[in-house]
C-alpha cells in the first residue's frame, strides 16, 4: 500500500493527462437537438441572404425594365413622326431636283434662244394626202414659232437620199420622212450617225418602223406634233451589204427587217393595185401564191463563228419584230438592244407553215424546229442558190451573199413625249452630236 502511494506521488501527471483527454470526448457527444438547432440557424441565415440577393436583383432588373420601357416609348414616338419627316425630306428633295433641273436646262434654254429648232420635211408627193401633210406641217411649225419649214420632194429616181442630205446641209435639226417604208429607209440611211433626228409621218402600206415605234398610223397631225414637240430617243440601225449574182455589192441601211427567200418573193410580187385597195391584206394574196416551193441551202455565220449549213425557205435578219397587222413576228427583237435577231424558216409542207403561223399568232416562246432563231451583232449568209432579197419590205435584187451588222444607238428618232404640250409650247432641242458609227 505504501509502495503504491509512493508511486502515485512520483507520477502526478498520469491522472491529470487522463482527465484532460476526457473533456473533448464529452464535446463530441453533444445532444442531437442542439446540432439540429445550429444547422437550422445556418439555413435561415443562408435563406435570408438568398432572398436579400433576389430582392436586390429584382429591384435592379425593374429599374432596367423601366429604362427600357422609356426607350421603347421614345422610339415609338420617333417612328410615328417618321412619315412626317419623310414627307418633309421628299419636299426638300423635290425642291433640290427642281434647282438641279434648272441648272441642267440652262444651256438648252440658252441654245433654244440662240438656235431655234429647224424642221425639214422629205415628202413623197405621189402618196395620197401629200398636199395635206405639207399644209399641216407648215402650219404646225409656224404655230410653234420655229423657222419656216423646208420641204424636199422625193422622185422616182431618188426616194429620199439626196433630199435628206440637202436637209442636213441646210441645218435641219429634225427631218420628217413622210412616205412609205422606202422613203423612211433612205432618209434614215443619211441621218444615221449624225445628231439630226428622224421623225415619221407614215403614208405607206407596211409602215414598219412607225408600227414598232408605236406611232399612230392614221393620225398624221399627231405624228407632226411628235416631230416638233416630242422627245428624242436613240435606236439601232443595221448596215447591210448585198452581193448580187453579177458580183455587184450594194451597201444599204435598214431599220426593221431584211431577208431572202419567200418573204422577199411575196414583197416583190404583191400587186400595187391590190395594195391600194386592200392595204396590207394584199400581201396575203401574194403569200398564198408563193406558199409552195423548195427549200434552198445556205451557210450562216454569226459573230464570225463557224458557218452553219441549213435548208430554208427564208432567212431573215431583224432589228425589231412587229410586222403588218400588228403581228409580232419576233417578240424578243428590240430596236435598242444592240443585237440582231436571225430567223431561219425551213417548212417542208403545209403542216409546218401552220406551226409557224400558230407560234407567231400566239406569241409563243416555245422553240420549234422549223423556225430557228438566234441573236448576234453580225450575221453573214452565203446562199448556195441565188434568192431574192428585201429590205424593210422592199424587194431589192437577186443576191448570193448577205452581210449585216448592227450599229447600236446610231439613229435619233422623235418619240411622243409623256406630256405633249399645246401648240404654243416651246420645242425640244437636240442634244449634243453622236459620233458616227463605224462601218
């Protein structure tokens, strides 16, 4: 017993250390209820922090939404005032456009004062109503306050070429061609490549160019007014070389259509007395007489390409496509597109002619083998057998070679103005000269 006490006195820390290690073990054994309370308090604090964050975010979002709503309202107001602003802007643009027009027109007005428009009339005196045309044109020019009308009459020997040259020499700004397609073609041949404008008073049977320009064929006074008060437009002309069977080469100009074959045969064989009585219907009588016939071999070269061999009843080169009776023979042809439209007809029997007629009358764009069409700027046709050729409806001669080339924008023509003024209105002046087209 005394030994045990002595040992206890020599090791005082043993029980103290044991006692110190016993206290933490008692903390780990805290009541479960207290732990749950602590966790609950922590969750409440976290929830309060989350709710506070949400509320703060909501207030910020609400503030932004209010600002955005204000911007949308302002934008809506601006949109509502936009038509008014556009009207104001359009008004300013119109005023500015008027000022620019005044500045641009000033040289023309000055030129009109210094150089009044000079009008000339190339007249076919053999046509019915020629004297009436002369009287109406003279009166219209005088009423417009222009220099006296100069009149040049065609002859059997010269359908209008020298007359057009004389008109140009005498200072004409506009030359009225009053006659048939031949008169128009010869006058246009001299005017092409100059700054002198061509005007038309149609007096023939076909009146092909007048039809394509949509001029009133039966209202000569309206055509005269267009010559004096109309607007000037540039159209294409076509330079053509025809080589005859004797080797002679003729250079001509046409405006609507040229060809060789049945079309030329019909034009050359139409009776003049029947044309005088029935007009363009006379061509139908001649057409029926020439309907039967054999196809002839030709070689066609487009834009310098390799020759293409065909057997045809007719080959035509067109600048524009409307023919007599309002028939739009080549719907794609345009007189201002810088292109020639080449058509080859190769019917073998009546059924093929019916197909060609149906396609033409219905203005169908469907291709048919017996009516082949192409576009080019130049067309050369070698005829293996001579064929009769025609230019703008006038039969010319037997040919073996045709060489046609378009001359874009080479001819100025008078067209109806959008708002033609009364006879007292000032005439339109010619724009600057166009350089001559190359041969």
